[in-house]
């Protein structure tokens, strides 16, 4: 996992002048909101939510949420969405390949491979998570983000999410929320890395626009890890009337990267830059193209807001793996619609707020697999038509019980279908069996939620909630990515209990939550034997017994110069501690063992000085006491590690900035990611460890005009 740090104060970006304390928890940003209200009202629109409005909405949720402003990461070499969430309590992100993260919130998708489950990801309130139940985090370019809303667990009900991890809403810049003009950004650094980006925006009153194009090239830390990525995004908003606005969003992405592959434990630490010869010979890589068009329209009436959205996405995937798996070639088309009605009414002198919504998405995927002959397509070995449908109906009532107490009630209903139709099949190897991997399965369930929010003052909140969760498997889980026959799985279900507090007092700001999730049928990913035992594929199963996910999420920031007379700058100490206690509960095979895939304790800290709006410098640290268990039998645990980094920047003038960072200063060798197995001591293939990136340095400059 690359050690990413924050770069600029949101208050500076918004024009606030007094000292503030920040972190990616919501409590720390509440103080910023108070100062922004005094200094200047942020621009926004019906379809483009401002940072200020997002924070106000998040403050109404009785549970763990997070807020990440773009200025927290834009002055660093942030490659992926996982890098933007390092300072969000409860979020664990590691690097499995260049520009590819595994993101887990509260133990969601603990061990999923490239196609991730456990989270609902949206862009400007419109889902980009696929109808088939998975998300491609590659679809997000960090340089075209305004801010991020994080809804942990069932706190994502606002968007109909009931998955264990919750929801992440990526809010993009628009001509209404971004200063008009053009910005050019150029970066370069270690491993022959270069990134360039240009973005522009404007607002005529009736029409506003934003557009951005980013190109990333890198040879990567390891051999056979080259990245070639071009990402473009834009939106255009039309104000049809004072109370009606529509906005169109366009995405075009070509993201190609080579796969260096996993190594044995000894090789990963002794020579982390190496890659296996077979990865080079077979030219293993992952190439994803995405074209997406969506629309969001809002009609605001006196006491009711009506929202409607529609989207269409075309994805093509060329994914070369081992000779046993082959070359995966997929073409998918997906469309979806959603609508939401929200409003308020008065009861006993208090405003009651309500939301009712429905999302529907369906996709058709032509999933072919070819033999991998030295990196070239050989004979067609399988051809499947994969159809998926996903419908979510949700509702929520926020009832004001008194001046300080709010009761939140909610439910959602999930109805999902997954179908895999075998069109053609040949044996994986000469003389091998021909298996028909056709299958179809459907899922549906109601989930409920109740939460209580106590706000004794404007800057302090306490909350408690009980929530049910429900998550159907993705088609990738049911078919092992096309490598194994269709296997029916039960949906993963959970009930979560949560308590916490957020806010600020004088020089200290905090965001703290404790939770316990009791999970049935948890998805467990294990390595299944491959051709002649020499390779493996990932096979998803339901845990035979229940599992427990419980933990503590703490974000505490301290302004060390608060109250000092004549203070010209801010010196802040940021602390993020995530404690994960994920385990089996009297499992017939694994007893009470720890779940594999995520370390127990992760501590991230940063000491940073900002000299007004002129320059800044910071020292950051990421400490993992003990790494993750590799197997569910708990026979092997990756070692812990500690990474140090430096970051600095200088605002030459109002339009020109120079910034840079050094990561993993000590060049420590560590394990970034593990592929989970049932019992490592009995596995013929011990290559399940991904080495982390060594020392690296990056520098960048941006010009605005």
C-alpha cells in the first residue's frame, strides 16, 4: 500500500482564514463548516452539491460517516481512489497492482480479487457499481474529484446500500462548484512515472460545464508492472428554470496495466522488485475500457424534491492470466434508472424529513475465455452470456423528537438476479472434462434500520444505531471469473450495532465509532487448485458458520498552535487508528480463528505545518503492528511494517503551485497484499504475497488561468 498524505487545508481552499483542525472523519470537518459559513457561502446547484451542503447532510446521519475534500490529497501523487481514503477511520486500502486497490470498510470484501464486492460506489449520486454486484475502482480518476462522502455499513441507506461496507459517493466538480478557468497539472517521479492533466470549467448562469483529461504512464516499482492510462470526464448542467436543473455526465476511460503477480514470502521480501518469468512470458495484464453516459435531473418544489437519473455504460475487458485460466475477453452493456422523492413536513413544531427511492440496473455481458499462448489468444475455451438485474427500493424518516434528539427509521428491499448461460465450452486442457457452467439464481430481502442522534450543541454529536445488511454475490463470485462451473451461493446477511461520537472542542477534533456486526454466510475467497497444481484460481464460498466483524474507528486531530498570539500558521497532529477484530464464530472448520486478509491494527499519523497560504511541510507515518493472516487456518501471518513519508508544497502565487512527496523513506520491504487461502501449510502454491512499493519520490506543478 502506498503511503498517501494530505496536502492542503480545505479552509484555505474555501477562503477561511483562522486555524482549523482536519481529518477525513466528519467531526473534524464540522469545524471547517462553521468557519466557511462566516466567510463565504459556497456555490452549489440542484444537481451539484457543494462541500458545505454535503457536510450538513452527513451530520444528520446517526452513524459512522466520512468526508474527504479533494484538497486533502490533490497535492500528492494519488493514483487511485484507495489512496484518497488513507485518513478515513475504518477504511483499509492496499495495493494489489499498479492503480488497483482492494478497499475494505469494516471488513467488507476482505479478500476479493480485482473485481471488488462489499461496497456500493456512486458518482454524483448515480451508481457506478455494476448490476452484477461488483465495482471496478479503476473507473475513478482522483484528479476529477471535488469531494468524497463515505457511508460506513448501513449508514449508506441514503443511497439504498445495505452491504456490509456501505457506500462511497464520489462528487465531481462542476461549473457551479469550481472556479471558472483552466488548470494544467504536470507530475513526474520514480519508476519513469509521468502524469499530466488539464481541466476547465465555466458558468454562464443557464449553462455550466466542467471537463478533465488525465494521462498516466509508469514503468512501476516491479518488473512487468507498466501502466498506460487515459481518463476523461466531463459534465454539462442546464438550468431549465429556477427550480429545475438537468446535468449530463460523460466518462471515457482506457486503463491498461501489466500484472507482476504474487510471490512466495521469501521472494517478496528478498527481492520485491522481481516478477515471475511466467507473468512476462504469458504477458499477464488487465486492460479495461469504459464509456459511460448518465443524466441526473432535479425538480425542487415548495416542500418536495424530485430526482431522476438514467445511465448507460459499455465496458470491455481484456484480462490475460495464467495458461490455466486463459485470456478473459468481455464486453458488457449496462443501463439503469433511478428516482427519489424527498421532502419535509412539520409535526409538533419540528421539521420531519423523509426520503423514498428506487434504483434499477441490468446488464448483459458476453464473457469469453481463450487459451493464453505466450500472451496471444488461442482457441476459444468458453463463452458465456451473463445477465444481471438489481433493484433496490428504500425509504427513510428522520424525525425530530426535540431540539437535541433525532430518531431515524429506514428500510430497503433488494431484488437481484444472476444468470450465466453457457454458449460454448471446450476442455481447459486436452483430455479434460467439459463442464456446463450454466446457472441462474435470484435473491430478495427486506432490511431495516433504526438510529438515534443526540446533538447537545452545534459542535458535538453522539449516535447509536442498529442495522440489518444484505448482500447478494456477484456473477464473478458464482463463476470464479469464468474459471470454474456455476456455483450457487447464499446471500451474505448481517446485523450491526454501532455507537459513537463526532465533533470538536477548542483545539481538538474527533470522530469515533465502535461497532459489532454479526454475519451469516460471509463470502470467503480461497485459492482452488489449478492445472497440475502449478497455478491457482480464486473460488468464492460461503463460510460454514457465522462470523463476527467488530472494531473501533478513531480519528483525533490536534491544533498544536491554537490560541497562540501572533501565530502565522497551523501545526496539526492528525491521528487515525483502526482496530479490526474479524473472526469466525465457532466455525466447524476454523473454530474462532481470525479472518484472513486485513491486519488487526492500522495507525496513520501526520504532523504538518501550514504557513498561511504560502507553503506547507509534513511528516507522515503508517504503522501496522502485525500484518494480515494469509489463511483461515491461521498458520501464517504477514509481518508488520512502518512506513515514513514527507510532503511539502509552495504556492508561488495565486495561480501556480509546486508540490512533492517522498514515500517509504527508509525503503522498508513489506507485504502490501495477500491472496487468501484455506491453509497455507498444505498449499502447493505458496505464491500469495504482493510486495509493497519501495522508496519513491514525486514532484508536480499546477498552473491555473
